C-alpha cells in the first residue's frame, strides 16, 4: 500500500492553466487596421532598388534590369530605370 501511494504521488497532474479565449474576427481586423494606420503615418516616402531578370530560352537571351521604385504617401509608386542602364538593355549582348 505504501508503494502504491508513493507511485501515485509521482504521477500527479500538472495544474491546469486557463488561457484567454481567442479574439474574434472583428477584434483581429481592428488590430490590423490600427497597425496599418500607424505604419501609414510613420512612412511618408521611401525609395528602393530592385533587379529584374528578363530571360528567353528560345533566343538564349538574359538581361538584368535595375529599377528604382519611389513611394510617396498616400499609395503612390513610381518606377524608373536609371538612364545609364536603360540604353541597349535589350539589344546588346
């Protein structure tokens, strides 16, 4: 009997932790809108550079194209290719 009591004492269950219920869809969307609005207010203008690759297997043709993207709030994006990179991109090999 003593042996059984000792073994039973070792197998005690961990305490049950009650978590908050998951948020409903309205609460999630509300938080997303708050973050989007805060981000929109913090970011007014920025520029980034990207490299696009054009590849045509039929004509064994590949070229990289550097592109500058300028963002200006609200929601305006303008893409441009630097002039020194634009000439001859598709015709020189």
